[in-house]
């Protein structure tokens, strides 16, 4: 029996002008990345990997998404994401944060990354409170775990990646 190998790309969408940003959604991402891939790499390349392209996780609050592509074409997708620089005149770019062989590896990387972002957010909030600045009541405290538990990320997919319980050899991009 042949096992289909996939790669999961955890990607962050970075907007240079926040006023022109849009909320991430699976349909918006699929349409936008499809159009940009056809434009940047050609229709043949896009048609080659579009059947294996699936959005596993999309979080509009953190602007992070995880997309699955086949092992043969994940580098083409990565290239297309790297080449995208604008969205209707607004500067934008996609930063591939982690490439993994299973969803579980991407979950661990996301928790590590989001944990760092949450720590910075809480530290800034504490500094503002110490200075006596007024914080708005509409802001949501992203780290409402009172017993210092790690935040968890739930995937909306039945496919949980590698089935043998071992970690795949993953590569992670460093800042």
C-alpha cells in the first residue's frame, strides 16, 4: 500500500497597513492564493497542485493558517506564497513559519509561537497597567489560563497526519 506524503505549511499573513487588512477566511485564502499562483507561476503549476491544496486551520485573530499540499508540490506553494506582495494595492506578505510532515508537528510549533506572542502581549498589558494607562474593555485577554497551562489549538480536520506516532523530520524557519 502506498502512503501519500503531505507537507503542512504554517503561514502567517503580515499586513503592512492594518486599516486595509481583511479577516482571513478559508474561501478568501483559497481564491486569493489561487489567483496569485496562476499569475506568478503559471496555470500549469497551479493545476498540478490545486487538488492537494487544503486549508486545515485558519485563525483570523492571529492571521495564521495551516495549509496542506502534496510532498511533490509544497515547494511550488511555498514559492507562490513568498512571491505575493500586494492585495489590491495594500502591501502584504506571507511568512512561512513552519513546514511539517504532520498536523501534530504544526500544532506544537503554533503553540510555541503563539505562546511567545501571548507573553509579549501580556507583558505590554502589564506595563500599560503599571503606568496607569487606561485599557479598553473590548480587548480580549488571549491568555485567560489562570493555572499557566499552554494554549491549545484545535484542528477542524479528521486527518491528523502521520499514523505511526513518530515525529517526522521537520524543518522550521528561524527569525
